[in-house]
């Protein structure tokens, strides 16, 4: 494809989108800013020097016309459960590769259903090109390569220090009251009580961790074919108590008045982690694959802060897809680019135990 821009960043003025734009500027990439708010786009355009184009996510033809300006779009406007389908369908019609930064397992599952349509147009659909889920997807494939007949996969991660953007917090709020899921014999099922919490040894620290519906219950399954998968989040004692509360009284968090109250609290917070956290923070990962014979392999990984991984890896993947000559369809990051993809990111280490 010979198109005007290296990349379109849709939802460019959000916390993560802005980080991506800043990095694109540093690299000298030719990008187009887009999203639903003309006011926010104009401000960002003036600050960055990049052109902008306002298009609502519900305007299908407007999206198609926009997407024809680049080979790749990086979709950053969540909640992706409400926006991903519209953007992906427009990408298929425009012949533009689709990337996003979601971690919502339902989005991965829904976009997988568009594999045939995308393949027929030579369009790659690849959700989860940031911390959700590049490091864990690469770790899953690395463990699978170490133990090819693995039938069980358990992974965990912990951010040090922790901290999320407003967008991530609002996405999490949407899922309050929903049961945590795992993959069991290929099917998504609620996590039984005896598997909800466990202690994880991340190498430099041991942490109590809670089983969550992370995107890998979808992506790692499609990447590796391993039928049983659980994902844990390293958490403080306070966070563990909150998870237990959500599990027991989750229905309360589905009430509109409480969701509205929590959303206001989220909006009153800083937009995301501080610059210092982005520069010095890190994420610890642990993974274990086992087979029916009882053999197992374990690996540790350390990456920068999740938001740093997101803006660096999303751009790296976008540049790879810009010159991609393979077939289209739904792909996970490691499925298309291999387990070493994450090693493209700065300050990443991996240790086999």
C-alpha cells in the first residue's frame, strides 16, 4: 500500500494516545491524529505540529475515508468493547491494518470472529499491541516452545509501583461485578474459589496474587493452543480485600448510582502515572507451563512500566505492519511476530528457571 501517512492514531488525545504521539514525534514519523473531539484534536495538533481529522466512531463512511490515508491505524479510543468492532469493520473495508491497545478478553474474542473477512481483504486485525498483551503473549509462546506438549499455562504480572490511567480505570469499572474467568479445556469458565488467590514468586519479590480475566485467556490460547490458562495479578493486601469484596458483592457495583460516583472519583485523579513512574517503574512477570506427565518449565520477565511498553511496542508493531507482505486475518502479536517480539522493547530481560 502506498498511502499518505505512516500511521493514524485514533483517540490520540487520551493519556496513552498522547504518549504514542510524543514518541512518534521523537522518531520523526508522519502520522495523522484523529478522534471524536474536534476541540481536543485541535489543541493536540497545535502542540504537536501534526495534522488532525475529526471522525466519530459511529460514522462508518467517515472512518473508511480516514483509514484510506494510511496502511495502519492504532486505535486508542476505549472502552474498546464499544468501539473496536466499528473500527475493525471500517479497516476491513478500507484495506487498513488494525491495531489497538485493549486488554479486554471479550474484544479479542469478538475480533477473532472477523478473521475470515479480514483475511479476504489482506487486512491484519491485531488487538492488544501494548502491555495488554505483548509481554504476556510473548512469554506464553516462549514457554510453549520450551515445553511443546504443555496443556496448562499459568502466568502472573505485577507493576512496581502500580498505577493506571483514567481510561484503564473506567474500563475496569465496566467489568466490576463480573466473575473472573479462566480457560479450562478450551472453554472460558469462572475461576473456582480454590484457584482465585495464590502466592507468586517473581524472583525479586513474592506477592499474593489474584486470578483475573486478563486478555491472555483469549490471546495465549490462540497463540499457543494450550487449553487451560490462568492469569494472576500481583496485588497489595488492600487490593486483595477489594477483589474479595467484588467477588462476594459484585452486584452492588452494577448499580448506576455507584458506577456514576466511582466514575467521578476516577475523573478527579491525574490522567495517568507520572513521568517518573514511566521512566523508572517496572513490571515483573512469571510464567509456568506444564504437561500431563507433570513436567514443567518456568520463566521470569521484567519490562518497563506497562504504559511505557504500550507506547513503544505499539509503534514498533505499527512500523512492522507498514511493510508487512504476509496474509491478513486475526493475529495475536506473538503469533505473527514470534516470542522474541518483546525483546524489541528497551529494558526487557527474560530468565528461564
